[in-house]
C-alpha cells in the first residue's frame, strides 16, 4: 500500500517547529517562573499562548501584573 503524504501539512508543521526552535534558542532548562516570563517576546511570530506552553507557564501569567501596594 502506498501512503499519500500531504506536503502542505508537512510544510506547515516544519514551519511551526522552526518558529518554536527559533523562540527557544535562547531558553535554558530550569529557571524560575519569573525568568520564563521574561523570555516571552510579544513581537515574535510565535503566538503568546504557544510561547507560554513551550516555556511551561500558564497563559494567564503572561498578562498578570501585580497590584501596587
């Protein structure tokens, strides 16, 4: 049996993984949540939610700003 390969899907996945690898190129294992939050790049092509997932922080932490006391 021959399997058909959807090249558009494969190219899309390769592009997505390239964005993730590019984003994570400066990231290091471990670190605190604050360090991971500082790695979020709002101008990067990778969506913020995906950046949060790759850095293993909740999406809500990206938007949370502590109230001044």
